[in-house]
C-alpha cells in the first residue's frame, strides 16, 4: 500500500484526497506508514532546560493549521521544534509549500533530512539549532508553527526574533497547546480547534 501511495506524494491534490479517505482516528498511523517513519530516538541528555521533549503533532491539528492559516504553495512553512520532520513533510505534501524545520536535537534533525531525501522532497529542509538563541539564525518564512516547543523566557526570546521578520512581510503564527505572548505587532486571527490558535502580524516597516 505504501509504495502505491508514494507514487502520488508529489501531487498535493492527490495526497489530500488519499488522506481524506482515511478515517480521522486512523490518520496518524496512516501517515507514519506512508512516510515510513522510524521510532523517535531517545531525547538527548543535554536537552536544554525549558525545552519540551519531542512529541509529534496530530494530523488533525496540522490539517486545521493548513486550512486555518490558508497555507498554499507560495508560502514558506517553518516548524520550530520539527523533530523527525513529520509536520514539514505533511504540510508540503498537502499544499506544495516550501517547508523548513528548525530542530535543536541533532539526532532528530538527521532523521528528518533522511526522510526528505528518501521521499525526494526537494523543498523540505531541516536546520539544526536552538530557536530561542540569538546565535541561531531564524529561517525566513510566512507561516511559523509552534507545537509548544518551550515556554517562559525562551518563548519570549523567540517572538523577539520573529518581530523583525514581521516588518519585512506578513506572518501567520500557528500555536498548538499554547498561547503566544502578548506582542504589539501580533493579533489573534483564528482558533480552528480547541488546541490551536492562529495569529497574524499587524505591522510592517
């Protein structure tokens, strides 16, 4: 079954139709089978304080993000804390958007690059680094996705990094199981599901 599905991976409409034919309760296991994802490795012992261990986001939440943020092939989707690359791969396959993952754990970043190579996803990349550190360049994007990667001061520093990007182009920020900190340049846009909030930037230079 997986090999047959892989032949339709590079057509967004075909992939979305195949996913829609799967019962919602089965979509996570279906996606893992199609992507042939390995079991996540153990979190690295040196995971910085305040960082959340890797936990993949559900397919249903990602679908709500795609539709609620109106992600299209012209977008650049950035997943902060991208793990095995599951979300970046799925969003690209559903929409054709360029997708970039930013992951602090080297073992997870390596596995996500293997996934993109194996499935020939040329517009899906993964960078290794701490998104809350000024030393880590933040990838440019139009949609940023955060599945509660950290909180407190780390989260505040991340949004300080995003503000200059919002001056250059409008941003949409999807927050799962968390709220964005109060920022003068950001306003609520939608809440497509109980655990998902979408924000839009409100000012430009």
